[in-house]
C-alpha cells in the first residue's frame, strides 16, 4: 500500500456501503463540503465514464498496483442520456455492463427508508484482452424517501464508485495464456527435435557413401572398416578384430580359398598379387 500523509501505518480503507452513501456522499452532495484527510486521499475525482482512459490505465494512474488488500474509490460524474439511461462507455470501445440487480442501502440507525442504491458493473470489451477483467460498484444517494424504489432515476449527478480487479477472470485468462504458451513451446521443441533428427539422418546417410568401395571411422579406439562391394560373409572377419589382425585374417582367408583343388596350380602367384593389392587399398584408406 502506498503510504499517505496523516494515515497510520497498517491502515486499510475498507468503508461499508452505509458509510459510503450515508457519510461520504452525504457530505459531498447534501452538505456540499469537501472530504477531509485522510478520506480525501482515498476518494479521488475521476472520469470513469469517458473515452479517454482504459480501466487498466486508470488503475495504474491512481496507484492500483501499489495497493495491498484495497480497492480504488472515485467520485465520478454521470453522463445522462435520459433521466433513467446513462452512458457508461469507457476507453476505446468498452463499456460498464450491469451484472445483477441493484441493492438498496439502509443506514445503521434503524431508518426503514433506504438512503441509497448500489449497482454492480463489469468491464466488457470483446476487442480487448482485458474483457471482463474489471469490476465497478456504483453508489448513489437518495435525496429522500421514494414512492417507487424500483425507479432507476438518479437524484444527483454524482456517484462514488469502487473499482477493483476481477480476480476470477484474471486468473482464468492468465491460465489460458500460460496454457497457450506451453503448447507453443511444446510445438517448438517437437519441431526442433524433428529438425535435429532429420539433420542426423542426413549426416548418417552422407557418411554411408563410400569412395572406392570402402570407408573407415574410429569407434571406441578401434578403426572400423566397411566395404560396399565385398561379400557379406567376408565382412564378419572385421567385426570384432582390431586393425593389427586384419592382415592375418585376410591371409588366412585367402589361403583357404587358394588351396582349393580348382586353384592349386596358381596359388603362389595369385595369392601374392591379391594380397599386395588388397593391402595397398586398405592402407590408402587408413
């Protein structure tokens, strides 16, 4: 709460309906006297039914964000269209719409006749993100007993209004905004993951292309060699063996093939040439 002069520390301005009508409005409109401090610090004159300021701008201008467990109170002039109809537009396209039936206010002295009326309004503007975010209680004073208390005419041209945030609507909107942001963030994360997976897939696909029929890469401290044009049976010789065993494996494999009866005549020459050729290609790859 913003501290005001002549206000004790810890003071909260919480007037009753009877005090607003029977004391403050009576002082201003019947006695025609100004409110004295500290009350004048809490009830200020403001055009609540004009087209200059939005409710949030009024709230910020008069210290609403600094209030603790309090509301804003204003003396506002009515804009009469007829004796019973009022123009309650506010800001840019907004209006104060009545939310329930009015309530008559009686004083605390046992007087059977009501001394005033309380009406409740809500800010409505479907083109604004603050639609339904603000509430307004309007207090009006009767000049005396009435024949018909259902008559909505006003005896005075001024009212006191209590303005506050609609906590229910604000919480609902905040939750919707948070939910929407969460969905957007989740969608962004999913798209990011899909993009990353696509990039990894492209990298793996490009790395699978082999020049001259083979490629090599280091995995776990070992050199893994893959061949595209080698019989799949031959690839099993390379799976679980480090590089220093490759020559021995190749030799053993070729010896078994070369010693077959169909090739026994050219074992030495063919074996030597084949081994030299394979090793040259293999070392060039490394």
